[in-house]
């Protein structure tokens, strides 16, 4: 169990491994509007994946303010077992307080220090500046480029690039 006070000394936020009850709360924090969100919800419902949560301690209860959902994967190309971060999400009103940093720290300690896996992987879009700055600041480097040609895209390309 790790507890940290935010810089502004607001309600303390705790980052910890999820308990059984946290999975239901996690399902509600994740939006089903994206494919990633729906896949994360499916993982949670199937009781799969490893979940860490950030909770705000209120008077009598706790409120979920962030989560990190990860799985163990086999990277066939690198022939190694890796931790894969499926979802990292912080409630908008709790952002920029270091919550994502703490969640990543917990997942990294588990996969790299406890499990001795070779790497932790995460996929995000190029335009997600917040996520890219966050990962880079923790030492993540770009390791692959995935390219896709969508059905309906011009067969020969636009010719401009
Ligand atoms: C990305 C996300 C998880 C960050 O959560 P967070 O708790 O606000 O992040 P932290 O407070 O730990 O930020 C740590 C560092 O990341 C970078 N960062 C975080 N949010 C940023 C933003 N909006 N713009 C620029 N840099 C940002 C900063 O370097 C920040 O350090 P600083 O606050 O000292 O400048 C959160 O914005 C989020 O849930 N976004 C929507 C979901 C998503 O995109 N998830 C990641 C893709 S898998």
C-alpha cells in the first residue's frame, strides 16, 4: 500500500493493487465510447488483467480517481514476456497531481522488479501529448512504429508524401 499526499495538500490519494470491489468501480470510470475502453471493460468483466487503483479517501468511503489495467503478454518478436499497459486513466478533476506517475510506478515495480520481465509496453496515439510526455518523462522510448492502410484509402496514396 502506498499513500501520497498531493502537492496542494488536498485529500490524500492512495495507490494500491485493486481489491475485488474495485473492479466494479473501475468499470464505471472507463468509457465504452472507444474500442480500447470496451476491451478494458471486457477484461475487467472476465476478471482478467492486473489492476491498480488510485483512490481518494473521503470521510467514510473511498472514491476511485484513477486506474491502471495491465496484462502479461508474450512479445513474440523479442521472445520475452512483458507487462502491457492496457489502460491508464485519471479522472479529469484529479489530473496533474501526479496520480498517473504513482500508478505507473506501481506497475513498473511489479513487472520489472518483482516479475523480472524485460519490459513494460504501452501503446498510445501520436497526438496524445499528455500521455507521451508522461511516458517519456518516466524513461519510455519509442520502440516500434505501427502503420495501417485503412480500407477506402487511396490505392496509390496521395502522392504528396
Ligand atoms: C494521461 C493521463 C493518464 C495523465 O494523468 P495525470 O494523473 O494527470 O498525470 P500526472 O499528474 O502524473 O502527470 C505527470 C506528467 O505527465 C505530463 N502530463 C500529464 N498531463 C499532461 C498534459 N495534459 N499536458 C502535458 N503534459 C502532461 C507532465 O509531464 C506531468 O508532469 P507535471 O504535471 O509535473 O508537468 C490523464 O491525462 C488521462 O487520464 N488522460 C485520458 C486517458 C489517456 O490518454 N491515457 C493514456 C493513454 S494509454
